[in-house]
C-alpha cells in the first residue's frame, strides 16, 4: 500500500505515516534484554491511511497499534491499523472520506452514517480486554496476540456514548474510572466500572463549562477533574466558529468529588488560566489532596487552538495542593524543564508516590513537542536524572515496567520508542528506571519508522 499525502508538517519526518503492517522477529538487539521482561508493550497513535486535505492535524490519523512482545529474552514486533468503521469505509472507497477540525468536519457522501472514531489515542488493559481509545468515540476491543479489531467493548451495561482516552485504574480495587464529554449533547457523564467491567456508578455532572478535558486524576477516595479554559462548544462550531477556543477569562477550575459521589458533592477550587493535557498522579495527605500535572502556563494572548502549527508552548511539571478542610489551594512549579507524556509505576496510581518518568527537552528548542531526552523526576527530593539522546533522536512516551509484583516503587524498567532522524527509522530503548541517566540496558533496532504516537501500556504475559 502506498498513498501520497499533501505537504504538511504533521505528515513529514517522525510524523510520516507507516504504510505497511509488519510481523518481525530476529530483530537486532544491542545489549541484553532483562530476563524480567515477559509480556507485551502496546503503543497507540495516529497513522492516517488517507488524508482529506492539507489541513490535516496530527490528532486526526487512523489509530495504529505497535506491539513489542518479550519472552525468554526474545523479542517480536507487529503493528496493525485499528479496523474502525472509518478505516474500513475509506479502505473500500480508496480515498479519504472525513475532513478534520480544520476542514469543518466535512464528510464525503460515501461516508454515510459511518462513525468518525479513529481509536488513535491510547490503549489500556482492563477486565481481560485490550481497549483502543479516542475520547470522541466508543472504545474498541483489540485481540492482544494478533492485534485484530474485534468489536466495541463489552462494558455491562453497554456504553452508548464516547469514552475519554485516559481512564484511571485503581491498583487496589481494580475499578476503572472514566467520563464522557466529547458529545454533541454537550454534557458530562462520570462512570465507574468494577474489575469485571460492570458499570457500578453513573452520574451527570453539571460543570461550569466543557473544555478539552483530556485527563484527570484519582486518589484513594476522591476524583479530581481539571477544567481548563480551552472551551468546547459544538453550537459555536455549527455557527462557523471553532470547536475548541482559548478563553482565558473563564479561568481554571478543579471539580473534586468523592470517588462514588454525586453532582451535589462537588467541591470547586479556582485558579488563573493555564492548560494541562496530562496528569502525573494524585494522592491524599491528611486533609489535603496533592495533584501533579504537566501544565502550560505561558499561553500568549490571542492564541487560537489548532490554527497555528508553528505555535508550541513548553509544559512544566506543576503541583496543586487542595485543602478540603480550609478550602485553600496552593500551586508551584516543580521544575522548569519542558516535559510531557508523564508516566509512573501504576501500582501507585492514586497513592503517595515518589517517581515519575517523562519525555523532556534537555536543550529547549521548538517545537516543544519534539523531545530529546527522558527524565526521571524524584518528587521526594525534587531532583531529576536525565538521559539525553542527542540531536538526531526523538524519544516518545516512556512506560514503566516493574521487575516483579513485589518490587519496590521505581524498581523496574523504562521502555520507549526513539526516532532516528538521519536513518529514518526507530529503536525501542530499555533503561534501568533506577539509573535513567545511565547507559541503556538494551536497544532493539527496527528497519522501519515507528511514527509519532501518544500512549501505551504494558501487559504481563500471565494476564
């Protein structure tokens, strides 16, 4: 398969689509693969089959999952497009049928009532299912060994609306907490499902306004929903405006409610305008809730969302502290390095934690979303260790894999893709999470490019 694409920065270099589906073994490995790695690293991201116009944005490509499996120090790789309704319709038509945000979401007449869902943002494991997520659509089940697309997920009762892309899984109860907001109905529905996928809690929340609500956080007993002023409004869009609009006068708000709470239980905290895409973690400390998040603080006046591709803004590791008793709030920047795509040892989701791992910019160069290093941040000492990869390399989101179920927090490995600019191909790197600045334990070399992607997960073989 070989399709031509219009000239667009999100279709070049690290963003250039991979137009083949591979099954690879006998990959070249530099170093030694740790014997403790026994499972699969799944990574999802946008990889357009066809592109409607030169207005394409990187958020809009068809989902493609890349899977690297480890067994007895051996490694295999495969990648597959997620066969959404949209993908299959465009494959049958032999052309793009769906315009993006900057094409006013137009649809070719051959699209019919086909869903626009790309399933391109995240992939998570819950109730024995590998779920491909995009916050504008229903989650899709992917067969974990072949990456075949199976069906919409079997939550019970069935979901009848979109599911956001960053659900939280409680490491103790196995509950999955999520919400639905990207819907023409312009409402916000909060969900909890148990470890078996049974929806046990559903509540409509009347928030001050809807916005790009890409991520949130949980603690042992509470849910924290950040509301940043990148507002969402379908009515505005239908009248010729933008779906998302930066409105700093709306301010930033945090809706906090008990895990199984109702709309009337929400406590609000308010702050100056800023924008965060990804939370790191949150936890309880006496009467206080601590939320760590990557935040863009310096958004220029008059900024327009998804209009100027040359505009990029650094993100800083930031902490908010909410006192539920006094209703006071404090905020501080934890570091001044540009960082994104934070991950933790997810056995500590919602609990007191020490270690986080992020893609970062050792040398601060635009655009800020193309990184050159991986950083380990120690929240206890507020210090960091940096693994700099050089000017020729672009690392993507690191994921943490514990050495064993009993291992201490941070005792394990970091896995992440690295794009090699000159060679136009990618590697998978493995670092010791307790020595991030040190030499890589192993580098798995691919003959092809793994394009820029978003989020992934590790699934242990015995699951």
